[in-house]
C-alpha cells in the first residue's frame, strides 16, 4: 500500500465494496488514487458484462468474451485488494462485513450487490425455467437449447419432436426481447443446415408478456417497433398473458397448456438481502431506498458515533470542480467490452452515482466517516 494519505497514527479510511459488477468496480477504479484502503469483495472471481449474456446463451459468444478476472482489472491499484467470498451480513455496530464467517472491518461501506431472479413467490419454477444473470446461467440455457435440437433429431414421435422444438421465453423486457430474437437466429440461420431429420427453421419461439406491450419501460413507439420486428422474424408474441404454471412439460398460460422442452425466465428480479443486512426498509422487490448521496436515509444520522480517521482527498482529476475535463471521464474498460457496447449502441456504465459517493467521501468531516453507501446498479 502507498504511504501517502496516512495520518499521524498511520490510519487511513477503510472502504469495503461488496460486489464487483458495473457499480462496484467503477467505485473501486474511481478511488484508485485516493488515500484509502479499498477491499473489493465478490462471490465470483470475474467481472461480467451482463448485457451480452444472451449472446453466450445462444452460442453467439464464448463466456471468455464477456468476463474478465477482477484481479487483473485492478492489478495496478496498490490501494486495492480483492477477496473472493459470499457476504452474509453486516454488523453496523462494530462496522464489520461478515463474509464466510470472517469479519472485514470498514469505515465506509459500499453495497453494489445487484439482483437475482424473481419468480413471484413460485421459487419451484426455477428448476424448469432458468434465468439469465450469470455465466453459469447462460451456459445452462445454451446446453438446454442445443440438447433440445439434438434430441429432436433422434425423436420419431411427432408430438414429442414438436415439444422439443418449442421454446418459451417468459418476460417481454430487454432480456426477453433479446433472447427471443437471438434464439430465432440460432434456429433459422446458425443451425439451419446442420440437421437431416428435423428442420430447425420450424422451431416455435413464444415470447410471453403479462403487460399490454413489450419493453414497458421504453417509449411506446419503440415497443411497437420491437414487437413488429420480432413478429417478422417469426416469434409468437403473446401479450396480456401470464404464466400460471411452470413444470417439466412446459408452461400454462391461463387455461392454455404449452408443451415446451425449454423455458427461459426473463420476467422478474429480486434484490439482494442488502436491506436485511442493514436493517432498513426496502421497496416491493427488496431494493434499498437511498437519498441523493446513495446513502439510506435511515442511516444518515447513524454516523455520529463513527471512529475518527484521516480525511480522504480525491485526486484532482476526480474533483467536482472539473467534471468535464478529459481526465475525469469514466474508468477505462476492457477493449472487447467497449467494442461490444458500441456494436449494440449501449452507453458505458453510468458513474453518476459513483461520483456522488466519491464526493461524499471527500467532503464529509471525519466524524461522519462510517457510512453505508448502497447502489442498485451492481
């Protein structure tokens, strides 16, 4: 660790970041030259570019194309260490993060733990309808898709062959729309000439959405365009229909039974247990409610009992006074990530929340050094 920034007692602020997704990794990189000791914790040893997971799930990309070792991304940050483990709680009184039975002390806590699949109280559906959040999820979906085609090639029973060539995607948000288009392209282009008994172009892809339109968070014109584009590709778009049962046979849509060998879940998410760790209120899906500085309002007044430590001074290139200077841009991401993002017209990860968190670390007096900065972007 560099010596700059230590106070007379040799103490520097200890920043613990839980989650090495877009938000957590961005915070760590923005604090690279800050006189603080950074601990970055994640359950995986790699950072994942989640927007392209659907390409891995449909055999368009290799997992190595969208995942990079966390340690290699911060190897030049001498003030940062990486720990592999699962956080199970936070001791606010002692200012410890509990990870695999170990206690990791902090002065500033950043929770960027993201979200997981949400099955609306029907967790048993997970075994039959995997979601798409991790590399393991993507490779499992890819395995199911490709095995369905292989089994259909050997199947002599027509109804069973039809079931094997039926794929249901639940949820008409961005993930569901992307998956539907990619699955159709896989079946009707990539695999079109690879089989002799079956015709992959006869694959039946259903996209089921409970709302009256796809991409409900987007402008209606874009929703209509996406629906029309999918229908032209041959996707069977079902709007205003909800899944009432999901089992080994397939799904039930109200009174209609749909036999399908592959079901992919893209309908809902649930937040990490961060709200329970902090003993604060969450919204309906468990996300921590935060203020403009990304701190839970319930914890704003809890910092008066914090241990005093040396002030944190951000490097000049991160100063709020010069937000538009070339050197204050977002941290550099792997080249392949930038190419993938540009190809899909996506912006690089937002650092607005990170700046708020970083500026708060620098601006707050030492007596308010013990905070919990929670992000919903992890």
